[in-house]
C-alpha cells in the first residue's frame, strides 16, 4: 500500500514540478558563491583572491593606489566578456553544426572559454584583460619585503607625495640594480652612467622625467619605496 502511494506521488505532475523547482533553488544557492567569489574576496582582501594571495599578486589602480569596490565590480562584471565569449560563439553555431558534433563542441567550448582575456593580456602593455581596461586597473606582482638594512627600502615619511606612479612597473630586482648603479655613479661623478640610467628608466616607465639626472633617479627610488611600503 505504501509502495503504491509512493509510486502515485512520484508520478504526480505537481510533485514532479515541485521537485524540479527544489533542485533549481539548490542549484542557485550553490552557484551564488561561485559567481560572486572573486568580487567578494577582492573587496574584502584588498584586491586579492586566495589564488592571488598564493601567487603574490594584487589588483591595483593604474596610478599604483589600492582599487575600490567600483573597480572590483567593473572587473567582475566584464568577466562575461573576458571568459565566456568563446562559449557564446560556439553555442550560437550549434544549430548549424547539429547535435552529432556535440562532444566536439563541448571540447571547443572548454578551450575557447577565456580566449578574449588571454588575447587582451598578451596584447596590452600592462597585461590587462578587458575588465581591467574598463576599470582602470592592473594586476601587480607584490615585491618581497625585507628588513631595512638588507634591501633597497628606506623609511618614507607619511607626508611624502610620490611623483611617478609608473614605478609599479619596476620589480624589486630592478630597484636593487638601479640603486647600486646610482650610488656608485653618483659617488664617482659618472654623469654618462647617470644619463644612461635615466634614459632606461624613462623608457621602461614610459614617462619624461623632471629635473636633473641624479634628482630624477633619486625621486624614482623614493617613489618605489613609497608604493612598496603602501602595498
């Protein structure tokens, strides 16, 4: 009797649709954290997801300052363009290809997903995906912090105002080489080396520096220290 009642209940159209609705609700609940994971973590952890923490990278504004929720939201919203364009293109042509090639299309979807972001990253100077370009952000490699007596870092006053935000393009190793070369060249009054160092810095940072060669290089080093300590 109970078995018959269960069979009748399972075959009831109303119960069937109720069960499907229940599954859809569970699916949405499980999907919600996945959809908003990057937006939530970057907002809470100052531009980093767990993966970015492991890789020691962070989302920052192009001027070197910390990004805010508007920038994180813009990057998150444009993930649709960056990572799902390939899938949408394939799905658009499914009626043309037919169902027989479904398995092949599935593989193509997998490989096509993210191709827009990949192409954008390799083609832009600051390695930005579409979301970064729109938001005015980039992903910055965090430099390793050391004690002050063994590194190029020096204490910068809180009131210090940096002049060249483009120093974020320099790595910790770049800064060490620059400082060593700068100290020796200035001590020996090697103006030719100072000039070459200035030209190289202006080329890498894509700027036109102000002041004399020694003054410009000294400012670059202070700005690098400032942004390094702030990040």
